[in-house]
C-alpha cells in the first residue's frame, strides 16, 4: 500500500467524518448543558455513569472503571470528581470491604440536577443528529448511530 492508496484515503475520510460528527454533537450538547444547567458534557457523563451504580455485587465502580466509562484518564477523572464533590453533586467514601478503595456516589442534589439536565442532553443530542443527518458526508454515520441498540440488561 502507498500513501495515496484509495483504501487508505477512504479510511482517512471515514475517520475524519466520524471525528467531525463527534465534534458537532459534543459542541451542541455542551452549549445546551452549560447554558441551562451549568454542566459540561464531561460532568453530565460522570453524573450519569455514577447514577447507574447499585448496592448489589459489582454495583459500585472503581475510579479506573469510571475513567473508562467517561473516556478520561484516571487523573482527569479524579480532578473532575473533586470539582463535582466541591459543588455538592458527588460524595466519596471508603469501600467497606477494602479500606484502600474509595467509591463515589451522586448526592441528592446531584441526582436532581441530573434529572433536570437529562431532557436537555437528550434533546440536544437529537437536534445535533438531525442537523448532521442533513449533511451527505455525515448521513450514513448518523444512521449508524441511530441503529445502535441499547445492550440488553441482564437481571
């Protein structure tokens, strides 16, 4: 393969389109969440991930798992948790079975803010996808995003 190989060019174009779609969606959601709820996309994502924890076995996430879920480094996730804890949206506590482990939970205030912000996030996502779908270069990617089904929940 050469640098001008059509297969490589197609891959690069596809990656560029995917990156463009992601950027458009994230920017649109960021503006909506910031203006209406004083939340960034990352803050919203963190609250959302942590709100899904439960008290059953494996129900609480370690910081590495949280970082993976919000697509940040562990250090960036820790700083984000600290900022939201300072705002009263999260609380941390020691793991009862492993004193080295620290868990993070969403406070009642954090849950209320998340509940208020969720419709904004969902509407902004829908708006961003609808707008991007009008672009012929992005339409097939929008269709692919819309075709993704939520994973089945095991009970």
